C-alpha cells in the first residue's frame, strides 16, 4: 500500500542539509567521505567521479532496475517515502546507479573508474540513538570494461574502507569480518562488520557496509554485456561510520546546534563529551487498530511528523507491550472503550534535548502531541491539561 507525502513533508525533506556535501558547509562527515574515496583511489590508481544527484528518483530506478521484486515489502509506504505513483525520495543512493550505467553504453574501449554517489536517503525508521529518518549514505561502484573484478578485489576494497574509517594508527585493535549477505543487485554479497569497544569495556560487532560483485542482470538492464563489463559495489552508512570514527554515541549530535558540539564536528578527532542534559521518560497507553500497526518504525515516523521541529528532542521511542482486547481485564477494556479487534500498546518516549533541560510541563506537552498523533481510541488520556 502506498501513501504520498504532502507538499509540506516533501519540502521539509528537500531542505534538510546534506552533511556530506562540503558545498553546504564544513562538517566532519564530508572529511570522512573524502578519506574513504581517496583511499580507494590510491588502492587502485584509477579515476574517480562523484555524483551528487537529486534525491527525487523514479520508483523504477530505486527498485525495479536494481532487481527488487514487484511485491518487495520495502516498497510499502511504511518503509519508503513516495511522492507519486512513479516518483519517490530515494531510499538508498543506489537509486542513482541505473542512470549511471545507462551512460556507459557508448564506452567501447578500456574503462576502469570509481563512481561515488553520496547523499541523504529517506526512510521510515525507528527512533533511537543510532537511527534517524534521513541518514547519509554513499554508494561506491568500481566499473570496469575489458577486465575482471573478483572476490579478491572485493576483499581489498573492504580492507581499504575499514582503514579509512578506523585507521590502524588510531585504532590499533580494530578488527573486521565479512559475512555472506544477499542483496538484490550484487552477487557474492557481503556484510562488512567491525569489532568496536563499548564504554563498559565490552566488544561488539557492528555493521559498517554492504558490498558485492555487481550482478549480471543489473548490467544487462542498462545494455552492458556482463561478459565485457564487471563491477564492485559497496554501500556505506556515513552516519554510523562517523560515529565510530569519533566515538559519538548519539546520532542526533551530528546535527547539534550546541557550539561546543558543533566545533568538534569540523574535524575527525575523537569526540570529547559535552555535558548531557537529563532525559525525561513518558509512558503512553495507546489504542491501535491492530498489532500490525504497533510497528516501531511506523510509530516513530508518525511521532516525528507530529513533533515537527521538536522531533530532535525525542531520543527514543520504545514499544513496551502489545495486548489484544481479549488479553486485558474487563475493567481496562471498559476504561479504554476498546473494540474487540483493537489492541492496547504501551509505549515509552525518552525525551532529551541536547542543549537544555526539559521542564515537566514541556515534556507533558510533547507527550500529548505524540499521543494525539498515534492514539486510535475513543477516549483520549491527556496529561498537559
């Protein structure tokens, strides 16, 4: 099922600053992107082209031409942001690849080049300290005619990206691994994980990138003969990469307007924690139409929309419990006026501004705005009035 963005929602998405683009102002993310591209340029000694494309793409380029099936769940408006039946805000920077491949149809001689496609992507995502609805990504595709590219080159590519993001000179204990993964537009797919240290001293594997050999059907869809053409494709989440590089634990800090934080986002030196404001928790008892509607990504997106400019205050949204009407005491069903097919959802909001302390009154108002946007019951329970 598809629903479409309103003009206001589309405008808000299009004016969001791309932190990876130096033309929109200096930021550590653009520095890290440069390091990654430079590392691959030096590894292979080939030319590089960077493509900064419009985030509005043909739905076919975002899905069909990259091998997604017509019934793939990610097409649903619960996960993607559609503008019309044929146009959407890209859900990955790979959406720019089909047009890139189309442009290579006239290349008849030797060809070997790295193409970088960075920018914002738009998803309906959960709300926590490592996810946002518009993260940054870069697709790195090495495309070669009259030559082979295999698993050995893919391994070298992964090693170079890890070294660029987490240089051994600064992170001598860094480890990485590549585990098999399935992607629609690659063969021999891999998920690239890095082993990182947590504040409590424990070590944890975290995903850094996805990669693989460019699938033959993707080349054929642009008229490129896979017997002549080959490619390597790697998608890197730039927010996660920058957070690992600087030791940042909360993704919201990357867009902070706090001067003490902003000054630290002009270089790639380790982050020095700035005084953190106390968090405020508010629990909500919601009535929803069904258990399927209690999807943390769907609820998170609705909460962000309801809060608008105040959405940055919402540090986390957590579903605590989902209970059908039949599973509740009769008194609770009566109090909520719950229909037999509805569910009761206990939801926790974690509110934490990055630059000030939130008053109880402000927290209650924010809680009620989210409640009114999510609650589907007949009896509202507001606390700010």
